[in-house]
């Protein structure tokens, strides 16, 4: 997911997407431990998306407190 796409979402959508991505990461980690997942690049992408979402949520929180 692109950063610009994430910026257009509201807080509620970001929280929902965050929970989905965390669930996806958890499932990927289970598959890695069971030797079922061969594509490790997907884990890196999901982690980066989670970081982007958390960055946007923190940015929105700071903007709200400054107003």
C-alpha cells in the first residue's frame, strides 16, 4: 500500500487496516516457523506498511493536540 493512499484514510480506517496487517504478519510468522512460507520478502513489506500506518496515526495525534 502506498503512503499517499494511507494519508487519505481517516483514523478509523487506519486502525482497522493496522489490525488486519498485524494479523497478517502474525500468520506469516507462524507459517515461517512451520517451514510453510518460502517468500520472506512479504514479511518485510507488511512490517513497513505497519510502520507507515503507525507513523500516520502518531502524526494525526500530534496535529490534534496542537490545535
